[in-house]
């Protein structure tokens, strides 16, 4: 007998309806195919940001560390991100 899948959403902060729809698709696929299909289902999601949000809902610490590692490899700092976010939020960027 196979062990039942214990896949749970850990972090619900900031999830949109689209995120929940994708989370439900991933969970259904995992119920049928086991955890082995988890990352395949994540890869099927259309947008990279959606992939990150859905994976982060299940594994916030793992995804956060992976993002930090990738930023470090690219030479991107937290300050770089803060500057980028300020620039994106500024009224000039929205015109």
C-alpha cells in the first residue's frame, strides 16, 4: 500500500484566485500521480511568477532559499531589489 500524499499549503499570504486555481490543479495531479509529478505540474504553469507563488505556497523556505541563491549567483542584492521595486511603483513608471 502506498503512503498517502501529505501535500499542504503552508503559506497562504498574498495568494490570488489564479494562484488558488493553480494550487488546486497541482494538488489534484499529485493525488493521482503522487509527489513525483509535483515539479512537472509546477513547470506546466504558464507564468514564471505563478510558478514561484504556487511552489512557495507549499515550500516557502525552500523557494526563498533557492531565490536567494540564484540572486547571489547573479550578483543581485536586496538593495538592488528595493531600488527596482521603488522604480516600478513610482508614478513615472506607470505613465
